[in-house]
C-alpha cells in the first residue's frame, strides 16, 4: 500500500471568507476518503487552539482524522538555517513551503500534495493552488487526486 499525504491550508481552500464552508469541507473529506490519504495541517489554523479545534471537529464529523501538523518555523529561524527552497517570494510563501519540506525531510513518502491558495514553491507535481475566493472546486479536488495517484 502506498502512503499518501495531503498538506492542507484552510483559508482560501475550505474557508473562503465566511468561516468553514460545509460544501468545501465535504468535498475535501471525500477526496481524503477516495485517496486514503493522511491529512497534515499546514495552515496557520494549527497555531491557534480555537481554530485547530474547529477544523479537527469539522473533519471528524466527516470521519476524517487530522493526524499531523507541520512544524512552525519563524522566518528569522528560516533565515538563519537557510530556507530549504530559496527564491524571492513573499515571506508566507517561503515559510509555508519550508515548513512542509521540513516535515517531509525525514520521512520516506512517495505521494503527497499541498492544497493551498498561496503560490508555494513546490514542484508542480506536489501542489494544487486554489482560488482564494472559490476554494476547493471539483476540478481542484480531481487534480489533487490525480497527483496523489501519480496520474499527471
């Protein structure tokens, strides 16, 4: 069995400005079930206990477990260590990319995708970029599924 992982951002993916959107959360839950993927929360929602509880509860209600979160790496620490991926990008893009790559660093994972509305500096095969105003569409969920099954 191949392990599959989805790195999940919330804002612009499941929350398009009015809190969690039930239809988008349902679509994400179906994606997880269809791919038998493990969810890794990469969103800033992981850093606040209230928002973390909200997303964990919403996923649990749909029988999806939130198993991991990426580590928090402050920008000054990233600058001292040297980002795992360098490019002149807004700080948030570099930070999220670094946190995902750091989480992956000591794990042997063959299939993973990051779903985010930011332009993460990841290989095209490992990222699905949503529109912050519409979130996780059927097309973007299908794109993630294809990437998890290495069909693209």
